[in-house]
C-alpha cells in the first residue's frame, strides 16, 4: 500500500518542480530580464515530459532548435576564424 502512495507522491513532486521551473523559465525569457530562461524551459519540459505527452513534444522541439542554434554559431565562428587566419 505504501508503494503506490510513494510513486504518486514522487509524481506530484516532479509535476510541481517542473511547473515551477516552467513559470520561472517563462519569466526569465522575457526580454530585458537577465537569466537562463531558455535553459530552464528545456529543463522543465524534460521533467514534465515524464508525465505529459504535450511536454514531451515541446521538449523534443526545443532541444532540436537549441542544437540548430548551437550548430549555426559553431559554423559561423569556424568560418570567421578561417577568413581571418
């Protein structure tokens, strides 16, 4: 009997933590507010994706965009170094 209650409590804690990170990430994503908003959004969707399919879809989409941005930056930096070197 304690095992299902413990799993439910763990799920509730996961949902609360993910929701708090989601709200904080949204707030920090507002222009002019300093902080790692995008990183917190990705983290929150990662936590919430264990319990909600919509969060899993958003988490996958955000991770793909994040990697695309990082690859663009890496390619731009690499090209810039080749031209000046």
